[in-house]
């Protein structure tokens, strides 16, 4: 991927205007945001920062995720929420003046909101970590060296990066990765979410993500430009999420895998972001629409997504069928 193509991708994201969102119709307790933080590696290709969630978390323990979480106040914008959560989870400074000299985070755009299975409206916020030009103080700026290794995974088990454009492809673009890293880049399937006719076609694909190259420890983001199939050693206690044995090639250990797996809503958000950035559709089957704005609107109209989630309240087939009949 040439630098000019990366510049075009950033320009496309800057120019993207998200349609009206139902995010602001949701009560505070239903609002969340995630940060899609992009940066250019030494070759000029975009990479995205991801995390492995801590084993002790109530929801999605041990799974790959974007930095993010719930809103604190109604006045907090999705991007403010995403930046604050990124600071709390991985130590990304909220003030650019606290970043290494010359680096800054640009808010590019936001994507349509997604509905999490926990019934949160999740707003994806895309940002670009700008690398400064060479200077006497830093003759060879490199985000992977200057910033990412300094991030502190405070609330996550690991921080890693993945090639952004590759989320539109069904195989590793890097030939060295294909040779040295076991497993497939993409392994997808369709499923019907809550058996709803109005959301079951198309259904979200899931994908397997690249194990970060050059990992020197579970707490250290991978450097770009190096390839290594060793998963590295964790300086934390071993992560043991409650996942099916078939989920990972090494059962019960999310950190010591040939590849970290990115799937579900996180993968769908990243694929959608790449579609906007590069103006291309993925090589594999994927949702034609972006986000879950219509689903959220219908659920709000029948009184769901209220301030308090009742015990045992789940989105059953009957609820979704009722929502499908809501007048728009």
C-alpha cells in the first residue's frame, strides 16, 4: 500500500459524514464509544491499535477489542468518551501536548452506531495519530517506536496492532506473514442475530486477525516492520477467559496464540471503517449496510434501550419481531 493510497484513505475518512444517529436518543446508561486509532508504519501503511480484554471483566473477557467504553455524562461526545476510555485502558494521553513531541491525534470521523449484545449503542470514532516530520530532535519519527511501546495497558491484558487495509482481504497481504504465522487471516461465517428477518440478511462476518509481529511482551504493542511467530511472554498472570475450546488453537489462553482473533462487532466495525477509507468492498461476504441505526430506532420506538436494564432482559426473537413492526 503506497503512501499516496494511505493519504487518500485518510482524506476519505475526513470527508465521510455519518448519517443522523440514534446514539443521542439513548439514555446515558446505553451510550458507549470505541476508538479506531490509525497510524502509518515505516512503509507508510496504516495500522490499527487493538487490545485483548482482561480476564476479570464481566463482559467479553479475553476477547480482542477496540479501546472504548461507556459514556460518563450526557454532555460527553462519543469522541470524548473514546479518548477518555483509551487513556484509561491503554494510557493514550487525552491532551496532545502530553504525547511525544510533534505527535497529535486527529479526529477524522464517526461511523453509524452499532448495537452491542449488551444493548449498548456503540459509536465508532476514527482518529489518526499523526507522525511529525523529521527534525533535529527526532530524525526518524516512528510511531511504533516513539509512542506505542510507551502505552500502558492499564485495564487490558495486551495492546497490539494490525494492518488496516488487510481487513478488506481474505488472506494475509504480507507474504512473510503467510509463511511464518500459523493459521488463516480470515475465517468467516454468517449467523442470524436473534433470528430477525430484518437483520438476518446480510449477517455479520467474523474474521481471524494477525498475531502482532515483533511482540516482546504481552504488555508491549507490536512493532511494525518485523515478523515473528513467537507470541512473546506475558509479564502479567496468564489470561484464562471462559471461551470454547475450539475458539483458540491453544485452549483457554487468549494471549499465547499464533494469531489474535478479532470477530463479532469489533471485526464488523473495522471492516466498515476500511470500506469507507479505501472505497472498496471486502473480498468476502459482508453486511451491505453500516451499523445498526435502524435496529436501534425500532427498539427505541417499542420502549427498549431504557435507562435501566431489567434482570433477565434480553433481545428475544419475539422482541425483535415486535420491533420489526414498529412504524418508522
